[in-house]
């Protein structure tokens, strides 16, 4: 067993796990944070995307042990109480999801990207989502949601 | 998919990594894990132990070094892509780093991990081969340099010994005249075929991605160029000495034809 101690959504969490425990299952099964989905399990689809020290990573292709001592943010950590994160709000407002399976990963990937580039073009957003697959929406409203969120986040800071 | 069980140890120094490798023949180094973990999940590889070198932050750097650029083996793709030094002095490395995988993969994957994994379909080994990079390996007896031509002896094989750690990669300054042609069916896919061309000494070095068991130089093309052939004529020799795979993305014959087209495009761009 290996000891894993991480800050998840601001709270310290720790557990002893087998070294082979993947981060996505550590989050879902050990910590009970089932908002992060395991999709393709081959680092292709991006539904398992979480933030590691603020940067997007695929939690199906990482050991929980690799996150030891570091800071994680999952979809559960995005809203503040009843106040949705601007990305969550804009996905709701713009119908940025249908079945919803890819949505947590889309939002986490977008959150990471908007920190790097707060005012992206539509093309930038499409490229930034190359690691996230959606089989319902055709991406149109996802891209729209992220552009809308970028606008409202910039407005909130101004 | 869950990897087979293994022991795990995180090390803080290169020496500790070497000692751990020597203590367990079945052990493997874990850097970003974005080549190794997918293979372990499929149980293509089942190391007895993973030695996590991911926190050796001293091995994450890019700096000008005499006539070239020195790159720490643990530098992530994301940091290569963003490196001003690389963008100015070896722009093909920065550009291709930004074409590997997707943003999440580039936040974890490292240049050294990619080299040690030696995937013939990987972009970075092929680019480093075209650049004639020098690889620095650190082992129990100290450091040694490995030439690009010797680094990739076989399928998923590097020239690193079992108790060596790849610590640095040195590339020559190549600010002008380069191209990487990566042909994919979808964003994020591996190259069906890739071609790296770098202008050097009035001619061009050309290497091929996914055209055989290892990344390889396009010797016939380079010979034709040295003999004064124009890009289109030289490109006709792109598949000489190759043994491309046939798979769902393309047959051997298709890849040979594609390589010729991509070499021509790469040369036209690099030599323009």
C-alpha cells in the first residue's frame, strides 16, 4: 500500500491505497467524488479531466500516488455553495450538454484553458478541446458555452 | 483497465533512481506516465516496480548551451511548447511539442519519457533524429552521450541501459528552415505518417515517423538532396529502406505513397 495525501477542492483527504490505483478511481471510489467520469479509460475522451495544481490532466492515466502532496480540483469544487461557476452557468444557459457524460471533463478542460487564454477565439476553443470527446452535441453549444463563460468571467473581473 | 500490481517508490535524486533500478531488474522509471501507464493498463508491460522520477524538478529546463539548446529530460510538452528559448533557437521542437496528444496529455507527458519509450509513431523521437540530437544518460559510472543515430535500435527500444536515466537532450540551433508534416485522420490521433525536415549545412535532414519499427532518417531522400535533386525528385525516394505497418489507418502501400507526398511538402517548406 502507498499513502496518498491530497488537497481536493480545498480539503485535505488521505488514504492508503494500492500503488496501481488510478487517480480517477481514487476520486470516485475511495473519496466518493463521482462527478468525475471514467469514459474511454485510454486517455482519449477526456471525461475524467480534473485539475492538478490548476492544470488539466486525465485522471484515468495517472496514479493516485502521483498526485500525493498536490492540489486537485474536480467538478464538485467548481460551484461556491448554490452559486454555479460561470462555466457551469453558461453550459446551462447555452444548452452545452445533452446526456451530460462528457460535461465535467469539458468544464475542467475549459477552466484550465481559460486561465491560460482568458479571451480565446472560437478556433482557439475548438483546438483546446481536442482532448475531450462529446458524442451528442456536435460541440456547437459547448464551444458557445465556453466563449460565453469567457465573456462573463472577463466581465466579472473588470 | 487496471494495471497488474507493482511496488511504488518516489525518488528525489537521479542517484536514488539509479540505485533503485539496480536493486530490481523488473523496475521501470515513471516520468509523466503518459506512454507507460496506457501500456500497463493493457498489460503489455508489467513492471515489478515503478520508480517515480516525476518530482526531479532539476531535470525540467530549457537553456541555451554553447552552439545548441539543452533540454532537461523531465521537461513537459506543455513547457517545451511555451519555451521562448526553443521558439527562437529550435522552433521545430516547440511546435511539435504542441502537436503531441492534447492539452491534458501535454500537462503530464515529458520529452525524456517519449524518447525512452521509443515509439516509432511518436513525433518527438523522429524530430530529435532529424535534428541529430545528443542524448545524455546518467548511470552508476557517471554520464555518457548517445548519438541520435544510435538511440533507437529497435521497436520500443532505446539505447539506455537498464540502470541508466536519460537526463538531458541537446539539440543544435536550428532557427530557420524546418517543417513537421503530421498526417492524422482526427485531431489528437497518432501520425499515420509524419515527416520532419530541418535545413542543415545547405541541405536538409529528413526523418520519418511511423514508417517502420523505429523512427528513421530518410537516407535516400537525403542522398538525392546532397546530389542536387529538387524537393519533388528527392521525395520520390521517401520510402526507401522503410517497412511501414499496415493497420486500420492505412496499408503499407498507402503509407509509402503518403510518405512521398509529405516529404515533398516538408522539403518545400523547410527549404523555402
